[in-house]
């Protein structure tokens, strides 16, 4: 089944994103076969404000585990 997650960043998320970028990319490499599409959500000025992730998982709890 295909699941979509629309994720909006909390205030100050840009700093956290920078701090965890390498670990995030390493994790993404391990689940690439489950991702249908994923990418940033941008505001009108082009600043990142969140992410849209579409993934394949058999059940909702599995999709949530992949997202966490």
C-alpha cells in the first residue's frame, strides 16, 4: 500500500536539519527501495518548511516506523 506523509517543520528546524543531515542521508539510503517519491516543501521565498514523503508499506504502523 502507498502512504503519504506531509510534514511541516517546527521553528528552528533548519539548524536541526543541518546537524543531522549525514545521519538522515545514511538512513534514506537504507530505505530507498520503499520510497516512491520524497522531497522538500518550500515557502513562497524558497525556504524549506517541511517534507513530502510517499512510501510503500504493508500497514500504517510499518509506514510510521519508516518515517520515525
